[in-house]
């Protein structure tokens, strides 16, 4: 239950993105964080660092089409959270089935996969001619949050 609450809170946090951030250069990042980042994401390019509270956030791109990614590290260099832009076709079948049941007439946009420890959440926008929703699902297709956009 605690992990579901934490996931929901962090998902809402990521959807609203109202955190004050301070951009910093890579030279200002502790070396353990930079080293871990470079080991975990060796193909990252267009790298930008920010300090958000006590966490270091790095935004970067990977791949031919430059898919957007974010990684959050604590001060000891541990990866706390990873968010990546994915294609609709990369959503788990259980998530797609759940969307089809509740939002069959909606178009899927802006799909992201968020990994925190072993917990995976998918956030996306659902759009119809008259409504837009920002939603979050767990990997089993359970709707975690639904916010009108």
C-alpha cells in the first residue's frame, strides 16, 4: 500500500512538475553520480543536469530518434527514478486493454515509462474531441490516477 501511495504521489508530482530547479554544470555534480550515470546510460547525449531539492536530475536523449529520458540520483549516486519516453506500441498489453475498456474513443499521446526500484508506472495523455486526461497505470493495467487536462 505504501508503494502504491508513493508511486501515485510521484506520478502526480511528475505530471504537475511544479518543483523549483537549479540548473548546474556536470562539473558541479559529485563524481560518483556522474560515473554511475555514464555507466548506466553510456549512449546518452544532449545531457543537462539540475539540482531539485537534494536530488540530482539529469535529462538526456538516447537512440536514433533521440527519445527523451530523465534520471534522478540521490547524493550517494543511487538511481532513484528513471523516466523514458516510449512508443504506444511499447505499452504492456494489460495497460492497452485497460485503456481500450475505459477510453476506447481516445487517442494515446505522450507515453512515458517510469521506473522506481522495481516498480514500473506508465503515464500518458488520452485525448478525444472534447476531453483530455493525464493518466497513470501500473504494469498490470490498474488505473492509478486520472487528471483532467
